[in-house]
């Protein structure tokens, strides 16, 4: 039997970030549940198919451009056609659908002949959890709260590219990343974990921003702590733990090298603390 025909419960939403509030919806899915993500084109915390990494349920995508003109009735009819065993729909309290978002989750109850479960707003530490709030936290370098709302450490992934070679010669060796599709956190230096091709997480300190002391070009770099030699790796994933400092201009490589030494010590302190 095709997987679509087995599914009897779905959670519907944009699901950018697949954050803590989204997980409340997923908790209402049973053995034959699935997640339907509306692909708006604005998902940049979990772009493309990366949402699947944050749930064990099968994930299906609806392109917004293909469904935004549907009436509420037509949208529900599409769900019933795509999932013929559908008996239950789970949505958040602020879910809207239909042409020009004209229908609310309450309308869904009257249009769908099965069960509709509406999950209330989720709060952590007294604050509502929303994707736009997490984006604001990332933009301001407030990683601890962003990670709390996400329920995991914020991650970006990219291909390892050839750098200037300055770090290895003058400073510390780094891996340079080419990242696309992801929302980047605030420019500066971070305590991070770096996952390489061997699937091991390495303690690291990472930099995002313009390299003012050389060519002023934008870079994403990570230095693996306590490891002199890194075997060739094609891809890397950065998990952000703590914002150490802002990007700063330096007058010399000596001054920058001294600061990097402080950054490494701070990153190691943070990672050791979090490991307790």
C-alpha cells in the first residue's frame, strides 16, 4: 500500500525551524501520522528538505504558489484526495488557509468531516515561541534563547571551500564554508560544534563576517579545537552554542592572533560548561 494511503493524521504548517512549538503538533500524530509543510519560499532556518532531520514522521511539501489560489473547500478536498485515509488534522492556533488566507483553523472544523485538533500557543519561560522571534534572536546573537525555542542547537550546513591560506600560515587553521539557503546568525565569533564527513562533532570556534585585516571579503570559518590536522572533508555543519564577541577590526596579525587565543579559550570554557 502506498504511504499516502496509510496516513490517517497530518500536521499542517510552514514549519520553518521545526521548533519547540511545532513539536507539540507532532506529538499529536499517531503511528500513521505525517507532516505537511507549506513551502512559502521564506524558510531559511530549515531550508529545503532539512526539515526532515527534525522529525521521524514522513514529510510532504506543498508549494504555496500551487495552492494559494484554492478556496478553503478546494484545499480540504486536495488533502482528502492526497491522503485518502485522512481522519485527523492537527494545526496551530494561528493557522490560515484558502485564497488570501481567508479561512482560519475554526473554518477547518466545518470544512473537514474528520477530527480537527487546534494546538494552543506554546510559551517557554513566559514567551511565545514563533519562527519570527527565533529569527530575531539569531540576528541579535542570542543563541541560548534561540536554541531553547528551537529545542536544538541552531545549525547551518555548507560545502568546504579553499580559503586564503592566511589562517594556517599566520593565525590558526580553519575550514572555510560556502553556505546557501540558511539564515546566518549575527556576524561575529561563536562557540560551536562542527560536524565533518566522519559524522563526529568536534568542539570549535567559528567566525561569520568580513575579514577586515585581509581582503574585507565575507567568510564563514571554523577552527577545530585541540586538533592540529583535519583530514580532507567536503562538507561541514556548524551548531551554534554561544555568541562570544562582535566582528572587530584589527591593526595587525599579532593583535588578531592574540584575540583569537582569547576566543579559543572562551569557546573551550563554554563547551566544557555545557558538557557538564
